[in-house]
C-alpha cells in the first residue's frame, strides 16, 4: 500500500490555486480529475508514474522545466523511485 503524496496549498484565490506537491518514495496522489487548466513547475528532478485509463506512463521531471495540461486530466500520480520528487502546481481558474 502506498502512502499519500503531501500537498501544501500556498495560494488559493479567485484567479489561481498554487500547491506544492511532495512525493516521498512509494507515494501517490490517488485517482483524481483536474478541474482547471494547470502548470507544473518541478523543483527536483525525478520520474513519476502516471496511471491513466489508457495505461501506465512515465513522466520525467526536470528541475525548473515547466509543462502544462488542460482541464479534465484523469490520473493517479505515483513516485515509484527511491528519492523524493517535488513540484509546484499552478491551477488557473
């Protein structure tokens, strides 16, 4: 059984939700659907697994290299590796 990833909401206002996500080894978000477009800003390098309805995919995160996704993404994010992975997620309202 995996432990939960650790979200810390930094900003939650009428325009954005900014959350730091910390993924200790063998942690996960649990299945969820994104209700907003969002940007992810990795603060560490690492590899995460994305469980989706289409199967399991790997996502390689590079510190400082941002990426974006659109509303409606449905997945479970898992850290299968030996080290902590951390990113900041900015949801756009």
